[in-house]
C-alpha cells in the first residue's frame, strides 16, 4: 500500500511525509536522497554529470541502502554528506539523467514492494507509483519556501543570502518542471495542498484523514 507525496523543495514535504508515515505506522522513503547519493558518488568519482555512458558505468558498482533515517552508499553512511551545498547545486543533471532515473525508479519500486510506505519526491505519483492508494502534491509560496530552505541551510552551518536562495530555487523549479523525463507536476488524481499558511500538524492531519478514509 503506497502513499505518495510530491512537490518542490521547501514546500515541507519531507517533514510531512515522515510525520504521516509515523502516524500510519508506514515505512518512509526519501527518494530525493537517492538522487543526492548518486550525485555524491559521481562527484567523488570525478564523473561527468551529463555523460550518460559514464553514469551507467558508475551505477554498475553503486550500492544504496535506505535504513530508517539514514542513507548508506556502498557501505558508508552518507546521510549528512548528501546535504551539502555542492551536492545540491550538482543534483539537477542527475535528476534529469535517463540512465539514473531508470535505475532509481527500479530500485524505489523494489524497496516498496509488498510494504506499506509513504514515498516522497517529485515524480512518485506520476511515474513511480501511478497506482498509489493516495497521492498528494504539496506547494507553498516561493518566498516562504526560500525562507525555509535558508533556515535549513543555516542549521547545517551554510550561510546564504535569501535572494541567492530564492534565485537558485527558481532555477531548480524551472528545470524540474521543464524536463522531458518525469517533470515535476501533480498527478491528475493528486490532492494539491498549499502549506504556506498551514502548520505541519495541519498538513499531516489533512493527509492522514484522507488516507484513512480511503483505507476503509
């Protein structure tokens, strides 16, 4: 049984997805972390992020495990390492890579097979799990999203002006929506929630009510 939660960065989907999974006693899958892990592996290997053949070679020995709350790449815990500014800035070509997407979509489906899971990302309801029992697409005002992103970065010791965060966010949104492969758009049957003026509990309450209604 799969519940999907998609949307842009800063909309609050990671926190909401984790909280929803806890309430439902479901497992949680952060698919964005999986793309970050590939990005980190490529950067470490000096792989051209736009070279599909080179990325395919990289994935041959790529082992990724997603235990609760952690990301383990080839036996190394990289939960913190995948959240650096360098990985964030370099992740778009990886997200747009047909080779990487095919590999990770297959892995995501394998991880979720036979499990009750909340899957969070950008294409979970449209591409990876089109038959999910319930699909949500979380949005928020761009400026509010940028403020949230800036706070998250500050907590990791990364200081950046709000204007720079907003500019980078706008570029990432543009690329995510415009890409030919798995663009970031709501599924036709997704429930769109605007979290701008909602607390985390309000967002999760709304989602939990809908999921439980459909589970009856």
